[in-house]
C-alpha cells in the first residue's frame, strides 16, 4: 500500500489586525497611524504521512492547530509553506451542514450538498432514502432547514457527507456534537469505513477516542508537531504536554508556561489479595496505590484512576472527587489508595493510568499513562472482559419439557457438569 496523504513541511500563517478603531470616523482620523497586522503561525513545519486504509488521529487542545491542519488537507485552506498531497476521492466532515442554504428544504439541500461533494443527481437519488433514513429526518425533509434544530442540522450534514463513499475521509470533532445515540451512529459509520479499507484522518481532543479508533496519531502543540506514532505513544506525549502546561491556549508568542510539579507521583503499585500470587482471581479485591509528594501545600488536588483493555480501550474511570472525597491540603509525602473490593474483570492484562490535577482551573500536576497494570485470572469458563452476575432459571423449561430427555441428556438423563457460562 502507498500513502493516501503526504504532509510535507507545512506551515500556515494568519495575519491578525491589532487595529481597535471602532468607527468610520476613527478609521479616517487615525488612517496614517493604523497598526501593522501581526503574523500568527497556526502551523509550523508539519511533516507526516497517512497510509492507505489507516486511521490517523490529530490530537491536541483548542488552539493547537489540528483543525487548521485538517482544513489544509481538505483544500479549504492553502498552506503558507509546504505541500499536502492526497490520493483518491476525498470527503470532509469539517463544519457539518456549512453548505446548507437556510431558505432551501432539507431535500433540496441534500441534492445541493451531494453535488458539491461530487455526486451526480442520479447518484444522489439512489442514496437519498439512505441519507434521510440515517439522519432520521423523514418527517422534516421537506421543511426549510432554517427551521431545523442544531441536532437535525448536524445529523443531515453527517449523513450526506458519509454517503459519498470516499477513499479519504476527514473528520473534525463529529463525535462531540449531537446526542449520545447519534454519536454512537457516527462511530459505527466510521468503523464501517475502516472495515471497507478507507483512509480516515480524525481530529479530537479525546485521548481515549484516539485509542479506540486510530492506528496512528499526531500530537500538536501550538502549531508544532510533538509526536507522530502509535496511539499509546501519542496519548502519553499528550498527557506529558498537559502536565508541562504546554497544551491549551498560548499565553504569549515567546513561551509556554513552565513545568509545574507541585504534586508529583512518585510511583504506582498494585496489591493483590495473596502476596505470593502476582494476580487476582475474578471477583477478588485489588488495590492500586499512588505514592505522591507535594513540594508546596496544594488545597484542591483530585486523584484519577482509569483501567484499560490490553489494546488501550477505556473500561473504567473514577476520581476522588466523584467518590465524594474533598481531600485535605497535600504537603510532603503521602499515598492514595483506590480499592476495588470485588474486581469484576475476566482473565486478562489490564493497564492502569493514574493522575492528579487541580479541582478548579484544570491544571494537571502529574500523570502516569498505563505504567502499572492489573493481571486477572478467571477460574471459570466464562469469556470476555467483564464478569456479569448471571443466573440460569430452568424451572419453566423443566415444567414444559416434563420427562422428555434433552439432546444433551441422552437416554439416561445425565447432564455433564459444566459451568453456567458455557
């Protein structure tokens, strides 16, 4: 396979006016003193490739440049420097419904947007019912879109864009809009694209979403590329930048805030119920201990724990605040323990992430990305990741079947002893 997208030394500059004159009179009087526009570099020297059939995430906080990079890739913006090469038919889910005309009906806008995305009128007609059905807009498709709710607008825009069946799909924070049901439908559609071997570039600030759907990921920080690697490598770099204060809105053009480790995680350990046994059985107690050191008093610390599957998908997340604990001021060395009284996991290797941040202001003090893990052995024959309490009721079966032997009983009526999970 070749590359579907090649980004080579791309930089993007915007000219920002610092002229604050608010009236025509002020503009005329101060014409000769008008301030010179300032340069703002949203992207600087970005280089990476996206292989055909792969999904690459662009990860970063607001202001990192990820949406600007996606718009450059989609041809909406032109790079100031460098070049972006794409191969195959491309569809962009950047600003959903941005091409809708408010005075046209939903039906008319479907045809308008479909033609903008490269479909013929006949092609749109073949797909029309699927587009409207996915968006759940049958009752409203002949109303003017200016009367649509924001959710209806987004659903129809997503449905049109994804029915183009592109070779390359560009997605910008689609799963951050709409209700939960629609977000699941979006994710299912994206996964169907992946199964079809299509190339996807996905913008997000959600680390767990990168683990869930991406093969590779790029982390951006104030327009510069921090890393291009596996989802785990990218998420780790993203967390490190959060701790360093480097991700978020830039406070100045010269520098980001310095690394602040007012609370430092010294180590993370896992205690099992039997000291000589380096694993737990399903349903046993497991404790995750977080040793910390606070160099200065910190009055609003919150400790976080999350458990993941072996391939990085989030299984469970919690923190001390959610559990109802307002911690006293931290100063010096100490330890926080997250106790799982009855771990409901089946056999497997489960990475654990811990962190500590401020309750207000969103300051990340320290973070350890999947540096510890919990090993679980399942004595039963059940399979999967989570142990769900299950009971099999055979009373009605026995009453209806009477004395007739089942296929498994044979002539003698004996049933081999098996677990309920089998």
